C-alpha cells in the first residue's frame, strides 16, 4: 500500500511548544517577561504622550524617538501577550494566519527598529558634528520621508517570506519548538527542501543588519571624535555618558539579533533552549531598555514627566 500524503498547502493550526526542556519553569519565566513588557508599555506610551503634548519637543531627536517607541510597542505587543498565555494558561494552539501575522510584525518591525536606530545615530551625528545646519537639514518633511523609507524597507523585507510560506507544503506534525511564530522554526515544518528560502532570509537579514550596524558605528565614531575635542571636560563626560548608554542598547539589539541569525545557519551545537531564550531577549530587552535609556536619561522628557509633581530635574 503506498504511503499516505501527510502534507497540506496550509495547516489550520500550529502548536507552540514553548522553551523545550524548560516547560516546568514556564510559569516562573513568564514573571520577568511580563515585568519587562509592562515597563516597555508604560515607558513607550509615556514618551509618546509627553512628546505629543509638549510642542518644544517636536525636534528631530524626539520625533525619531517616537517612531522607535511605536516600533517597540508593536514589536512587544505582537509577541508577549501570546507568549504569556502560553506560559501561564498553556494556550499552545495558534491559527496558521495568526501565526503568519505575528511573524510579519516580529520580523518586519525588527528591521524597522534597526532602521530607526540608524536614523537616530545620524541625527545625533548631525546635532553634535554639524549643529549649525542640523535643523535646516532635518526638517519635519525630511524626517517624515526617512520614517516612511524605514517602514517601507521593513515591509518589503519580510513580505516575500509570507508569500513563500503560504505556498509551501507542511507536514502533518505542526509542532513549533518555540515560544512564538518564528520564521526559521516554521520553515522546519515544510515537507521539501527549503535551502534556498533559508539562504535568502539569512542573506537579506545579514545585509540589512550589517549595513545599518556599520553606518551606526561610523556615526558614533565621528561623534566620539567631536566629543573629545570639546573644550569643557564636564561637557565631554556628559556626552560620553549619553553616547555610552545609547551604544549599550544598540549592542544588545545587534548582538542578540546576530546570534539568532547565525545560530540558525551555523549553530547546530547550541542547545535549543539557549537559542530560543536569546531570541526572546532580542524582542524583550531592547523594547524594555529603550524608554529607560532614551526617555529617563533625556532631561527634557524627564522634566515634562515630573512637571505635574513639581519636581525639578537638576
């Protein structure tokens, strides 16, 4: 008797496994994840509210920061609530279309986050290295154009992936060994050779991430050169502290993202639970740190947050 065909063009549902090997700790893992999500939500919403209400903050730096905050809100909200349901309510089932939608938001907005990090680095470079022309070059119209380009690039990057996933046949076993619908984890369920698809995804992510990271590095290198030439030692120290905080957030984002990309390709010996845990970190930690570093450590925003309490920032 010939074997049954156990593949289908598009399965009805997937079953998210969570973190393999750590199933008994899911409830405890959900506590810090939920805490970081709450901080990310409150911090980013606060930044958006303050900048919207205070006209004096309608400057390039704060407008780019708002774009980053919106990206963080979408990125974390598209993943964390479902992840917490999995950890605490054991809600493992997810519909195929819901899975694709979550995947689209995760990956396209990760690319957008990288783009906004680059835009903010260029803005800081112009503000410090060419302050006389900063406001005339980065007008509101040009800021809107830059934001639109970043969004279009993120959408264009992942849209072909969705088309490919819709057309591929899937095996009867639809268990995703992950906490959310991640592209490479879903591709593993396909009942055919997916080498070309994987190479395309890794190549595009590597090219975009590398280009952004290189340009950010060059921008901050020029910024540091300008900072060290400042006549005031106190001003140099303050600028170094601010730049150092920004660089730390960017390093966390690119190091965890890079680890995730290359582990899929070269990390066969990396334990699955470590790989998945770090993939969760690149979704959680930057969205948690961004409002703290860019918001709390920015005096103008902090002043407007504390103004109703009549607390003056030194």
